[in-house]
């Protein structure tokens, strides 16, 4: 079976974890709290984590027989625009991550497909794909500035919140204009 050789990990990259101080015996545990910078394109079309923003990692690294189980939460700011009215949205996201990273040459190489389980490179774990998946799946594809956002007037493009209650763009078809005379009351 040919070995897949992924890109070489940089141990100084923000979302690369070094597990050298975690013993390789099942049950060994290490907690990790770290603030890292967010990578580019961490989001969907209308909302996402700004590149370079602070992501708070609160993780547990636990040795298991086949590798290291990483679990915990990732918290960070999100910015975007409302899908109805295009107003700016500033919010935060907190997501849970849980991913098994198999040791090199472990039995998971024969028992799992290549994309089913994360793979370690030596003592290094690339956490970025797991964080990216968790954050992107937690974000709404059509974010709203508030649940009852009325959006924009389709005719003039002004926010419905900024318009009077009787706002309308009633247009009468010239072919029916004569009939509108019948509903007028004599003054």
C-alpha cells in the first residue's frame, strides 16, 4: 500500500500541536490552553472568523492505544453581514472539536481509510482541518442580524426598520388606471 506523504508540518504554526511531552501510553493526559491567530478563509460567504483574529483553544490531549485524542472547545469572533438587510454582524462562535490523530505506522493505517482519521507527523498534530470543519459547520449560511430582521424594501432598497409603516411603492398598470377612478369617493 503506497504511503501518502502530506505536506511537512511547521511546529511553529499556530494550529500545529507538539505532543513530545505527552507520554505514549493510554490514559496519559495533557490540557492545553492557547490563543492562536485564525487562518485565512475560516468561514462561509457571508460570515466568518476574520483572518488574524484570536482563537481561544481549550483542549485536552489524551493518549489512546492508536494515537492522540484531541477534544475541547475553540472560541473566536465572527464578522459578516446580515443575509436580509446587509447590516454588519459582530458576534462570536464557540465550537467543540474532537478528533483522533493516529500515530505513524499504527494499525489504523490498515483498518481505516486515509481521510477517516487524522494522522500525526512524528510528534506533530495539524489541528487546522478539524478547527476549520467545526467552525464552518457551526456558522449559518444565511446569517441574520436579529431573528425578526425585516430586510430591505425590494423597490427602494431602504431598511424596512427605517421606513414609515405606510411605506409602499404602489404602481398601477396603466391599462387598469381607469378602474381606479371607480373606487374614489366624491368629495
